[in-house]
């Protein structure tokens, strides 16, 4: 799930949910709710990315994803199966 990718980034950076909330300018509860939302919007995803010093990027399928980046297209494919 997408939230697992964000959790992995948070763990690598040593960022907890309280710090994430502060960076987003929201309470810890709101940050956790946004992170856990199964129907995450691009706006929320962008806010989470910005708080973790990442960004949402569109790139050609033929391009290789750099080692320090995450390909989230698999989550959209998984959601379509349900």
C-alpha cells in the first residue's frame, strides 16, 4: 500500500508521525489520518511528499526509476483488482 512506502521513507529519515504533522502544519492525528487514507488524493500525497522532502513526478514508462525513488504505479494497479 502507498502508506507503507511513506512509512519506509519516514523510517529511513527517522521521522515519526508527530514530526510529519509539524512539517505539514497539522496535528499528529490529522497527519496519521492523511497517511492512512485508502483513497489518498494527489494533493494529500503531494503534502506528504513535501514534508518528507520528496515530490510527485510523472515520467515515461520506458525510463528506469532511479534507485532512491519509488514507483507507485503498482498501487494503482492493485486497487483496480479489488
